């Protein structure tokens, strides 16, 4: 009798699941992911596709995400507005592109002499940054998440050698975000453009120099063909966070489990994306030096000093700005930077310096 009851119950459960399947299928959401990158561009283009695939997989197919690379549905720099206005459900880009919306946004992506990739994540998730991130993007109807990081970016590709801070004055230089404000204060003419456009501008002489990301992505775009001097350290962007912005109305309409799916998909990509960049940057740099004659050079000391002075002025202006929310974001960033920086003298910095002293790297 018990066996018959078990079999009957099992049959009912199977039938119920079968009947429920069409209803579940009808609940599928089809989302458009617009990106600021060419399709499958090593680094950010690859990461954007990973995000689309991860949301689709973790949701069990209840959210189907289709990726539209830059220029296919909207221009790369138009993805923020597309999601804000509801043309697309989500985007993949970097906060450094949205300074025209509010300078406070720029701190969530990178800051001159600012946070490393792990510290950036720490600020948002353990230092109060996420609440401020949500508040700022909420002005534009977007729910933001960090979903990756390039790690330390490079100082840039220069057509001519740099011997002093004076050599930078008047140079036409491609960069973004707060790094562009630092460059302007040093007498450079800061230019904002996409990665492929930067290659063409260096080739024609419309640019004297420029930075994009780092060796893995930069080598794929071929910058070494038109500028051989590759400078470090990239103090303008000690790291650069990648973000996913979701239309807030669409996100808030999700059931709780799917909200968790989107959140987990973004957060769980941060470390894999960051560590892939780091691993492949190292391999790409070695190949560029050995196979393409790239000259790796450190900025002169007076250049780094001048950059530090300019960066300090940029942060001071944000702290004193007219927008109250930007001031709060800046104070939160500075407090976290100072606290974690003082600790890292003994922790990561101490260990890395000791390794370099013993092993030479």
C-alpha cells in the first residue's frame, strides 16, 4: 500500500511538473545587453559576453540575454542613456565614461593614485560605497553593479620618449575619467575616444600619446605598430572597474530570486575577470617586447611627482564641489583609501617589496 502511494504521488508530481513547464516557459524575459566594446575584444568584450552567458545560465534560461556590441544597437558611449531610457535592459561599460552625467560617478571606476582592484571592491562592499553607487545611479533610473576589473592600467603609448614633466605639456593624449582631468592640469590636451579610434589617431599623428587598458587588450588593438614607447606606472588608473547597469524599473520588477541571480552573476565575475586580465597582461607584455620591439619605460620621477600634485587638486575639487552627493562619495572614497593604504604598507605592499628584493620581481 505504501509502495502504491509512493508511486501515485510520484506520478502526480511528474504530471504537475509537466503541466507547469509551459507556464515557466512563458515567463522567459528577453534582455538586450548593450556594450561599450567591439564584440569579443580581448578584455572588456570577452567579459561582457561572460556576463550575458552567466545571467542566462544562472537564471535557468528565465532571463535570456542577447549581447549587442558597440555600434550595433547604440553607439558605445550611448549605452548608459539606452538603459536609462529603457531602449535596452542592461549595459556593460566603465564608470569613467559617464563624467558628463556627474563627476561623482567617476570615483566608482578609477581614481588617480587611488584604489587597486581588490580595494575598489572592498570599498563598495565593505566600506559603504555600494549605497552611494546606488544613490548616484538611481538619479538616472539605473541599478549598478561592479562585474570586473582590468587591474593596473598602463601610463600609455607615446610616439616620442618622455624625459621630464615639461615634455608632456601640449601633448594630445587619449585618456578618460578623472585621469583626463589630471592630464589637463599637467598641460596635456586630453582626448576621449574609443580603442580602435585611438589606433588611427596615433597612426595619423592626431594623437601624440594615449592609454587604453593594458598589454592584453592593447596588443590586440595593435598600438605597438604605431608607438613603441610603453610607459608605466599607470597612476592615472591604478585599476579600472567594469560595471553592469540594469534599468532600475526592470530590475525592481523581477521576483526576488531573479534579483539575486543578476546580483550574483555580476559579483561572481569580478574576480575571474580581474585575474584573467592580470594573467594575460603578463603574457602579452612579454610577447610585445620580444616579438615587436616594444620599449617598456618608467615615467621619470618628476613626471610622477607632477601627476601626484595634479591628482591631489582633482580630488580636492571634488571634495569642495557644488553637488552634495558627489562630496559624500568623495569623502567616503578618501576615508577608505587612507585607511586601506596605511594598512597595505605592512600587508600586500610589504610582501611585494620583500619578494622583489629577494627574487628581483
